[in-house]
C-alpha cells in the first residue's frame, strides 16, 4: 500500500494545494465582483425608501460604497486575511457570526444527503447491474433508465414541492418546514439526494455491468463464492475509482442544491440567508455566504481527489505523467 511519504505523494499534495489556492483566489474575485452585478442601490435599500438623497449619500459613505472598486476590493481582501468578513448591512451583525449560526443547518442536510446518496446509489446500481446481467430482466433495465431519467429532468425545487404536497399536506406524516426535529430532516434530505442518486446509480450500474463480465468475476462465480462476497470483495473495490471521480462533481453540486432546497422547506441555513441578502442588497453577507459555500465545494473536490489517490494509487502516476 502506498504511503503519503513515498515519492509520488509530495508532488501530488503540492499540486492539490496549488489547485486549492488558485480556486480560492478565483472565488474571492468572483464573490466580490458578482454582488456589483445585482441591480439596485444598496445604500437606498439600507437607508430606507423614505430617506432623502442626503441620507442615502451619507449611508453610501458610511458603508464605503462611495469608494472606487479597487479600494473596496482591497478592503475586502484585507478583511479576509484578518478573518473579518464584514458586517451585515441589514442586521449589523458580523457576517462570520451569521455564517457560524446558519452553517450547521446547511452542513447537516448536505452531509445527510451525501451519505444517503453514496449508500443508495451504490446499492441500487449494483442491484440493477446484477439483476440485468446477461440481458436478463430487460424490463427492469428499461424501468431503471426511465425512472432515473425522469428524476434527473426534474429541478430540485420541483421534487421538494412534490414531497411537501404528498407527505406533508396529503398524508401529514412529515413536517413541511422548519428544523424542529429529526423528522424535519427527512424531506429536505430526500429532495437534495434524489438527483444525485439517479445520476450516480446510473454510473454505478454502467460500471458494474462491465466489472461483472470480467474474468475474475466469472472465476468467483465458478468457485461458488457467495453473491455478497463477490460484490463486496471484487466488484465494489473496482467500482470505487470511477465512482469517486464523478462523485466529486455531483456531491459538490449538492451543496448548491442545499441552498436552493432551504428556500422550499424554510430551512434556517445559509440558503435562506443568501436569498435574503440578495433581496436586501446586503453585499457583505452575500459575499460571505457565497465564499463559504464555494470554499467548502472546492475543499470537498480536493478531498475526494485525495481519497481517490488512496484507493487507486495509479492516479498518482497518471497525474505525474500528465504534469
């Protein structure tokens, strides 16, 4: 087994660190620039609709919005290096405190969604691949393809709305909004995981179909090894590399999905915070939330690359050859 002290690892970790820093630098520039594309005057919103032009101008000066963009960017950058994300225009709270209070709610449904996605998609893809091996049960293969295709075509907020109507309004077995109990996690988690499960299970099913026809799998079946051991010992390890490669993109996208789904389920996380901040032209809070979510997504992708290298050390040599 490869150790992180062997020769390929230092270069690999150095490359991933450079990728992380470059991504964070680009994210910093984007988060600063994007808020200035939001139409409207933040000073007017903060001062109030009844404020006089003099009051609006005084508010603009107080918020530092009268300064040139390069000066505003420098102040923003200096704050990041000192851990200061600014102060919310609307509430006057430090942005870092708002994020710290809301991040656990977003992280919880994102982590639940990721766990459900990995378990269900791997089990579902393997089950369908095993049951349809050798052109058996073509109806199951067709039903699987149609069902996952329909789920992938539906936006996450539509799935969330359907779940609310069915389980909260009609059947009244689960709450439709809030985060008051563990039952409140069910619908948001299912909504955020549905699309990724459909996508990853299709990937697992396709890769598993190839793996199940390999010589070592035929040998395992010839030796009358139990189906569970065939999948656990031979099939799953050979599926991990390809599954992890795509799961980085899918799972990072789930963080963005969590932000959208929070508005559907009135979830008190970063999603609602960023929507409210955009409406209120609360630039510091918008930048802070987008930067935090983006940094988590980038770090997740880097972490999956490292896990992939641990699972399949051949990726280290491949990366070195491409460098």
